[in-house]
C-alpha cells in the first residue's frame, strides 16, 4: 500500500456541524489587505496540494478553508497544546467556544493535520491564498494529482477509505470517502513516492 492510515481521535466534520467545501464560505483572506494575490501556474499548484491531495474529501475541504486563516491555525495549535487533557466530545465542544472560523475549530479533532499546518505556516498561507484566488485551479490540481496517483496504483479503495469516480459537469472527479462514515482516517504518504519528483520546484517539506 502506498501510504499508511492513521486513525485520528474524534468524529468526522459532519458531526461537528461543519459544511463541505461546496457550501463552505470563506470570509476573510489570508493575504495582507491591499496585496494582490499571485496567480500560480498548474505545476506550482500541484506541488502545493500534494501533501493533502489524497485526504478524504471531508477533511480536504476543512484543510483548504482553514488554510485561509493561518493565524487562527497557529492559535488553535497553541490552544490544543495547552488543553491536551481534553478528549472526544469534550474537546470539540471546547473548540466551538473559541473565536475561530468553523473550519479551524474542526481541525482540533485531527491534531496531526493541525500540527502539520502549524509546522509550515508559509505553506499553509500559500495554500490559503491560492484557494482564495484560484479555487477552481486548486481543485483541478487535486483531481489531477489523484488521477496520477490512481494510474500509478497508489490510490485505491482500502478498509479505511472508498475511492470512486463520479461525473460532474461532464468531467470525471475522483472522490475519497471514509469507509466508516463515523471515522476519518488520515493517509500518511510521501508525495515523492506517490508521484515521483515534482515537475517544477519541490514538494513542501512537511
């Protein structure tokens, strides 16, 4: 198998009352006010989304929206470190009381992913800016990377996740969903192993 599955404590984003990407509303940009967002070419977007392209759709949605609030991501990581004794429903309820975007609140249920986003805030900010300025391009990059992983034999249905291909607007879209709707497993993988060396630049050092 191309990647290991690591079960995260907590339930899926649906249980937290968080909408999927299709209905999520991004309200505040991650970029500095007055600063023009730089449009990234497809190759650079591929590198940017590589660490999360194989995440289940529900989790991918939250990561993309949460990345538009990088300062709140840092705050959430610091808060989680101070409240390490909280678990399960108690943890999610306490997170809901914090003055963060709902997507960031949801990330506390996935401490490894939150730590990754906090570890490289530059990548998180770049991902958020790209998602705000080029949402369609970002999603196309995710689909392109999934298709390449699938053709390489590195993305398939497992006991933890179900991989299906649906037609949306005349185009094929690869969907990744938890095999158990109540639990999301976060895939652990090395982008270089899944896709080989990047065509442009380098994958984020996460």
